[in-house]
C-alpha cells in the first residue's frame, strides 16, 4: 500500500496525544476545557454498570478505557476518510485527496466552512465527515449512535493537530501518508488489521488483541465451513465469529458465501448477491474499534464485489456486526435475563452496545461458529464473577478459553444438521487445573472431529501455545478423533509463515492418519483418551514413554505429602520489599525472606525480597511496629478489601494487615522441598527454614518427623531428567513470553507450569537416589559461600578476593554438573528404562557446559547441518569428541552412553536439551558489578551522612558526598573497582552510581499527568482513611484507588522503585533544581527519613536557597512538597517530639503557612504546580505542512 509504512506506530502516537485531550474534556482540572455534560453522563453510566455488575473497575480505570475507545474512534474516522478520499470512494474531500487538485479542494472547502461558520473549530470540521458518512447507507454504520466517537469530542486544537498529521509533506511537497490506488489497486484493507492490534497498548492488553493470520483463518474455514455447507441449503446459511476482531474470519466467510451464491443464483444482480452473502456473515466483538474496522473492511469488500466505484452509489448494505460482550449477551436466555444483568428490570447495556442487534446475533443458532477467542483471564472481578455464574465450567483461575469454548458450541446448531465449530485457542486448558471440568464434563459430550497441536507452528504474534479445535454441537459419533501431535517446533522464523515447515506439514497431512515426519504425527486417537484431563498432544513416542513411566506403582501422593504455598498476602505489592529497603525503612525485625519461583534454581534458593510479616517464629499473631504500620497504612483500604474464600479479612476474623492466607503449620516445620512453579526445566531445592513461600514457589511438606535423608531422596528423583520429561508431558506449556512474545524456536525454551496437582501424580521408582542427591545438595550449599555477594558481605571486596572466589565457584559448579549427569543416568535404571548401570563409580571429573553426552550428540548434529542456539545461549563450546583429559574409564562410559542414546528411542527422548538441566546463570562479571554497587550504596546510606551533629536531617549534593567519601580509602577502592578505573574522579563515579537511585520528593516530578490523576484518587482515599481512623462515620465505602502503571511515571526507575501501589522502596530522595547555583550536582536526601524529617529537610533547603536570594516563585515546588507532606506529619507526628520539645506537625504547619503566603499561592495552586516540559529538538527530517494551511486560525 502506498505510503503507509510505519503508519501504525505514528497513529499510535496520535491516539496517545488525543487521549490526553479527551481526558481533559471529560473531567480535567480546567473547567473551561471540559465538554458540557460528558462527566455527568459518564458517571451515571458508570454507576449503572457497577450496579449491573458489568464492572468492578475504579472510576478512573473505567473512564480511561472509554477515553481510549473514543480517541481510537476519532483517529479511525480520519483513517477511513483518508482511505475513501485517496481511492475516490466518496465525492467530498475533507482532509486531502489523491492529487494536488483534490488536496486543494479539501483545503478550500475547509476555509469556506470557517468563513461561513467563524465561531466553529476543527472539531466541527471533522464532524462534517461524521455527518457525510451518516447520510449514506453503506457508511452509516461506521458513525451510528453506538460509535464511541459520540461519547466525547476532541478540542479544536486537538482536532487541528490530527488534521496536521495528515497534511505533513515530504521535501517534494507530496503527502507523507496516502492510501492511493497506484500500489493498491485491489483496495487491500489488511493494514487495518495491524491498526486493530497495535493502535493502543492499553486496548491490546485489556482485550488481548491478536489478529488471526489469513492462512490460519483459511485452514479453519476449510475444516468447518466447507463440510457444513456441503450438507445443507445455502439459503439461511449463517456463520458467526463471536470474537471477530478486525474481521479476518468475516471476510473469509463473506468471499466463500459470495462465491457459492454467484454459482447458485447466477441471474441475481451483483448487489443482491453481495447482500445475500452479507446476510450469512455475523460478528461480535467486545472492542468497539475492532468492530468499526471489521465493518469498514466488509464495506470495502462488498463495494468491490458489486463493481461500483463509489460508496455513495451502492445500496444500504445490511451488516450484521455489533460491539458487545458476547459472553454476556450470548449466554443462555435464562442467564441473560437473570438479576445479574438487570438494572431496574431492564437488561443493562453500555451506550456503545446495540442490545437489539446483539440479541439478534447471539441469541440464535448458527451453522458455523469460528474464531480466535482471547487467551487471557478476566481481570475485572465483576466480569470474572459474571462469566463464572453464566458458564458451567469456569473453575479456579480460569482463562477465557473456557467460557468461549462453551459459547462456541452452544451457538452452533444443536438440532437437525448440527453446527460446526472451529477455533484456534490457547492450549492452557489441556493441562492446567481449570481445564479439567471443561474436558471431562463438557467436551466429553461433544463430537470432536479434530484436535491439532499448533504450539510448534510459527504463527506471527502468537506467543501463547495454541491448539486448533474442530467439532460439532452434537453427541460424539466416532470412537476416534483425528489428532495432529507435535514432534518438533519450527526451527527459526520462516520468511513466509504460511509456508513454515510445521504449518505446511499440518496443512498437507492433516487428512493422512499414520503420517509422521520430523514435525508432526497424525493419529486417530481413541476418544476415551480425550475424555480425561490432562491431554498430551506430543508425538514421536513421547506419549508411550510417559505411559511407561506412569505405570510405576508408587505416586508422590502416596508419601502423605502436602503441597502449596506457605503464605498468600493477597496484595504482594503492599507487603513485599527488597531486602535493602527493610534497612532503609528500619523494619528489619518486621520481615522475613519471601521466596518466588524465579529464586529457585539449581539446588539453591536466592531471595531478593522480604515480606512484612505480622507473626512470630511459631506463626502466632503479633503486632507490627510503628514503622511497618506506616508502610502498610498507605494501603489500608486496599488491604481491608482483600477477598479469599468469598470473604473479606474482617469477615474471617483477621486483622486488616494480616496476610490473606497464612499456613502457619507449613511455616513452623523448617524442612521443605520448594520448586519453581513456572520454569523451562524442573528446579527443586531443599530449604531448611526461616522463609515464606509464594504461590510461584510452592513447597512439598513431608509428614511430621520426616528426616533430612527422606527429603533428599525425593529431591534427587524430582531433579532428574526423567522428572523433567514426565512433568512437561503433564504440564501446561506457557511459551516464552505471553501473547506476542513468541513461542521459542527450540523445545528447551518454553516455560512450563508445574502445579501441585500434577506433581501429586508423579511416579516414583522403588529405589530413590539418596547418595547423589545428598552430594549435590552439599555442593550447592558450598557454592553459595563463593558468590560475589558473599564476598561483599564478608567485608570490603577486593579484586584478589573476587578472583579467588571465582576459581572456587567454577570448581564447585563443574562438580555439580557432573553429579547431576550421574543422577540422570542412575534414574534411567531406577525407572527400568535401562538394565545396565551406566553411572561412574570413580572420582568424578568436573564437567564444563558443552561436555555432557547429549551435548556431544548435539554438537555433532550442528556439524552435520542442524541449527541450535543451545551453546550460544549457555555460553558453552560445542565439542564433537569425548575430551582427552578425562580418565580413560570415564571416557569409555560416556561412549557407551552415546551408543545408548543412538540406539534407544526412550533414552534419546530423555537425553534432549529440553529435559536436561541448563545450568543457566547470570555472568560472573555482571554479578560482581551488582555486588559492588550494593556495597557502595549501603555505605552511602550510613546514618552519619544524613544527619548533622544535632540529629537534624542533612540534604547532601553528590559533590558534597564525594568530598566526604573521597577521604574514605576503603570506599574509594571499591568505587574504583566498580568503575573499572582509578582515574575517574570520585564525584563523576558517584553521579554515575546514583543516576537511577533517587525518586523526587514531589508528585509532580514523579508522575506524568495520568499518574497525577491516580495520585489524586489515592490522596482522597487517604483522606477518608484518616477520617475513618478518627472515628467518623462515612457516607459510603472508601473507594479502592487505581493502580499505577509504568507509563504513569516520568522515568522508568521511578516505577522500578515504587511499583503498582507507589510504595516507597528507594534509598534516596531527589530534589530537582533545588541545589546551590555553584553546585550543579544533584541534591539528595535519605529515604530513611520519616515524614517529619523530610519536611524539616525541605525547610532547610528553602532556608539556604532564601539566603542565596531565590525568589518566592522559585520556591513554589519546594513549598508544594511541604504541602504534600503536611497530612502525613500531622498523622504521625502530632505529639510533642522529645528531640525537639515541640510538635513537629505544628512546626510544619507554621512553615507551610508562612512560605505559602509569601509566595502568594493557595493550597490548590500548589497542588496544581507542574514542572516545565523537557525541551525537545525537532525531528531530524522535520516535515512541513502544506503551505496553504499556514496562517489559518480558528
């Protein structure tokens, strides 16, 4: 398409800018900028949605989502208009056109409009497009009353900027962006699919936007549409996609129906044929702008099919595409009309939902139901509960895969000739616990025709592993189901995804039962195998090996174990802090280490976080200290609102600051085997107590009194390659990065979800490998003593100490790799897969990565032309021959192992990278840098630096810190080690060290406007919490304010230090532009100061700046900072302070009032202060606007 390269990214910026404008138009701080009546109307609808349980979002979250929809709608309006203008599909031009003459016509028309209507602006001009589209049947649906663009309109200035975007020209005076027919004679609208997916980051995440590639859509329609239409009349034939997105399935169905009608009724004129085809196409999507795009694409396709050249000359196309929640309005009639959705006995629908059309589309049966439903969970609690109530198989933390699976089948014809169902969906239900009722109660009773593993196929944008399901809405007919089982994933990224090796094999051989190649196995599975959860769709002998292993008589559940977390806070962001922050905040005695799944690797637990812990060593309740109380109080309302077991904390007799679920019995018993819930490979570690474990690092607890050896026996077998294989066969493959993240080129890359339920069925051999498990556990404990962190904790680190630690670290790690290899080969014999003992009885040589038997096999495959990233990713060297430096008998043993791998299919499956421990570790140099930085920052937090001799807080510039610390030889030596040179000045090194450490004292410096909006909501919540604490009765419940996002913060490291709940976890406070004029280095404070000390520090800064002759106006941000601190100082420091002999709150009140009056600012004006926007240079290749627009003002 002509001149639209990069358009999606450019339009995304336009949407972002327009969002800011529209937010101000709804309820911005400046009343004159607001659009009359919008805020009131939106609040009414929001309250109705809350009452109808269509949302549980906060007002700000709900409003922002609608703002985004409106912004996209206005941007899309201009896209549609420009497409129509450039392809001369309309007679009028508003923005530009395909020629300079037509562009001039647009500019002249606009100028004439303003001459006639001088009081109007560019918003009114854009509204002319809406009026024009609304006059013609073909385009009226794009701008009907349900379009989000009617929710709120942009300001005149914002509308002008949108027009200027389209007016931009290159150096030759040609438009930078056009949709002309010269390169697009077919009026291709596929670019709109890219817009649908990427136009808004928020919408992309909220709705899991992911367009279905055309080749996938064609395949699914081949499997469903074709057999369905072959057995029933064309008249009345209907296809629906309840998750239609940008309309790929709708367009595919339209073209197929048009082709059938053209052959069936050749005497009908083209317009009638087109309408016949459109009558059979139905689509619904929860995302209004997706529906707008799908409608436009259908309109253009219909126009082309009629042979007409103008949208103004074609009849009123009747499109059956609507915006709305298909899960709500497609539910069974009795569910739809339940009290859940009623407000005053009327079924609630949003103003962008056409209730009548939605009922017409969804409350009926169709011949074919196809789609690509979202793979995410329903984040909105109200919607999650609504879906759970209306769909019978939603269990636990279910993905939307589940209700959509039920909906798809329910919407297909169930009587007469039953309807066909086809969808590409997440395969998470196949192995995760929530899929059990779907498989064993719902799908068990449906006529499944094909189950196709597409997790190994390269499908652009699909990072979540997928499966294609084909079936009919009737009871099962056959005893078998056609299954395409995955053997190997796509190697690399094919240039043409439709021609990928795995996908091509699926398409070409799906009809050939018994076919097998390097990529897939095609089999007719016994139906009974698919009646039980979990499903395994792996080919190449993996299913048979898994069955062999599972035939062991003893299961892990027979060991009388319990599996699960030891705590669930219900609000991790409020409780969890980095270890270093507990020292800064003086709460070390109030916390315990908390273990996350990512901390559990290679037989060791390495924690970086602590959790506030209101319990003693026995797990009994204890009160929290004042410092911990202050940290938690910020989120008191949120913490009080936590719900588990369908009850709040108070309803369960818990304190508001308790963990929502704390399993003290598990906590009290010190020995645990913890494991990574999500990882590429199996990681099990023996922990000896003193920690709590999150859901992502569950623990296995043996019966009370179990010995350490009994734990070690299990530890060994659970860490074997046999266990890795079995767990992957029975666990959910999560891919490598979620939606759009890619599924990984190789089988060892995807992450798996290892659940306790799955683990209980793990088969155990009669004998367990105790000795090797004990040895590798001992080595792991020894290894921890030789890390860079351990060196730094022992004292000031030196190069000599670090080098000595590295040598010992590598020696121990090589031993661990060797012992793990023995453990794996011992396990093969213990499970009966080998009769011969192929373990080594002598003194084991240490192994480097790349020297294991399977890696030698892999290196030889590379030599023979195979491609793998295994060695590069793990920093190892491929070798094709057995190392000469090993003992001779060990070399002979490894050769025998290589022979077995070559000759035994089962061992060959197990000795693959996807089942062998990766020993992946952060590079030593990077770990050294982190340890040195941590040591230096700890030194910088020493109390003596931040208080004067009288105990008063003392702000310091980086230059002042450099002057003091430059005399500390130990500090300077470590600083030089960190920098890598003794020649860098201390001040320069310190500035580099501290660059990403401080967080500004004032909210206006920390946040962008979106963050300031959320901050206002939080301040209101805190105000109400204080009233509640004072015993006042509140009129209504305190609202839970919205959580922050990275985009709300002015800089990325502010977000990293604060997180979703804005909990201060930084070490230092920044005071931008508040230092001495003679000292340009950053001015800092210590984050360990309490609120009163922070206020006193601000007063100190202001006094010093006043002495230097600063103006009152220059003091405003500092005064604003004092005003932000005032409520906190009053709350925590209202009593007489023994150090100062007065109430610090009174001192701050007096200082604030004095400074405020001197500056002539009200508290509201202080709160409204914003820093100047950073200066931005012009683009390197700045474009010019059409000269004809210069000088115009409206």
